[in-house]
C-alpha cells in the first residue's frame, strides 16, 4: 500500500470539522494537523480526534507540522494569504470556495502552484455530487433537448457573513453547478440586491447569467428567507428537470413537459401553442457524500499528478463572475460584459 498523504486542515469553524472528519476517514490519508485561532474549537476537536496535533499559529503549521498538503477553510479574506504561504512552502493546497477575493489573487495562486509543481484545488463540492453528475449525464444525453434556462434558489435564515455578501457566500454553489451543466462561461452578468441587516453587505441578491444561443441562468440567494430551499430547475426544449437537494430520496425529477409553437400559421386565430404534459419520473441515483468524494479526489490528484476537476482555473472563472456581480450591484444591476 502506498505511503499515506499527510494532510493539515486550517480553519475548524463551520465547515472545517466536516473536512477533518472526511479526510480522517480515508485510508490513503494521514490527518496530522488541525489549526484554528480558537482554543475552544481546537479543544472540542481534540476531544473527538486526540491523535491529531492542534495548532493556534498558522506559521507553526507551515514550519513545524509534518504535512504534504494543507486544506484552507477559513474566512474568505484569509484564503489568498494563507494559500500563497502554503504554495510557496511547496504544499499541495485545497482552498474552500470562493477561491479568493479577486481574479488577480486567483491568477497569482495559479502561477505559484504551476512554478512549484503542486496541486491547487478549489472546494466546489457540488461537482462531486452523484446527483449533479447524473443531471449532467441527462443533459449531455440529449434527453432535455436544448437548454433554455436554469433557475436556482438557495435560501435560508442566516448564516450572516461580515466580510462577503450573500452572492459571494451562497451563489458559488449554484454558479459552479450551472457552469458544469452548461459547459461554457457566460457572456454577461447582471446582479441586483439589497442590504437589509448590515449596511453595505447584501443579504438578498438576484443574479442573471447570459450564455450563448440565448440561454440563461437566474440565481436567487438569500439569508432572509424563513425556509431553507436548495432547488435548481433546468428547462429544456423537450423535458425539464427539478433538483431538490433537501429531498431525502428523489432528489432529481424529470418532467416530460414542454411548450411547442406551431411551425406555420396564416392568421392570428390559427396561432396556438401546444402544451405537452407527460409523466414524471425520478431516476435512481446512488447516494454518496460529495465532500468525501471531493477529499479523495484531492488525494488522487496529489498521488498521480493530475489536474483536479475543480482546479485553480475553475476557481478563477467563478471569482470573475462574482467580481462582475459586485460591479453590477454597484450600478443598480447594470449588465457587465465578460467577453473581454
């Protein structure tokens, strides 16, 4: 059996413990370090995993911990400086989404990783979901026909962030899924939003992405909704798909429904849309924790020297869209061109 890859997780707050749990469970991984500025968090995790060394100081992890790779799950403002230090130290680096606060920062991290010959990966977890992969398989198989638009809603009450707005916090999940399904980058971005609770930090946003061939995506993100909603609808020319991530079993439902316009008509009286209502079916999807698949993928890329599905380039593409959304927000929702 090959030598285990030694991993350190930095940031043990909301998401970090899930990364600790998953990396620790993988047979070809040795989780050797956990780092957080909070003694309370470290104490709690040490009570669960006493064999893992705990650090309060990130510099000590870089210099003193025996790790091959670092996983950064801190506040977004710390992603770039921590990832840069990790890469410069020759560590393979996994950064939670979004990759950084600007495309310039992303480009620098990509270049450092290239020069150092290490793996740089971004945590777009949903691309490792068997459900999302099934949806892409359905789309590529042509069952839906031509995609007309995608509508995504990611709503809940909280968790409010202090350094990023709701678009930067929640929309990356949906943007990554939309790009994965569309297979291309949008040409234009519009975003409108309001800050009800914290001045200057939008807690409700509506983002629209325009693609080639008049295809589009609408992404609604909110920290102010009474219900937790995680739903994506894909409308095709032949069929439609609804993906509800909160459904315990039937997460994907395919509707044999469409609207056809008449091929020709002579008078307005003869013009009638044809509405087709067929059956709905839910394909079987074998459930597996996406985060576990993602963690294993990171290890595999390190071991085999391959490029991750969610590489630094993917992270950069997503941050460019978020930057455009911020620019659009500042101008009241004006369209931002992404083709330059």
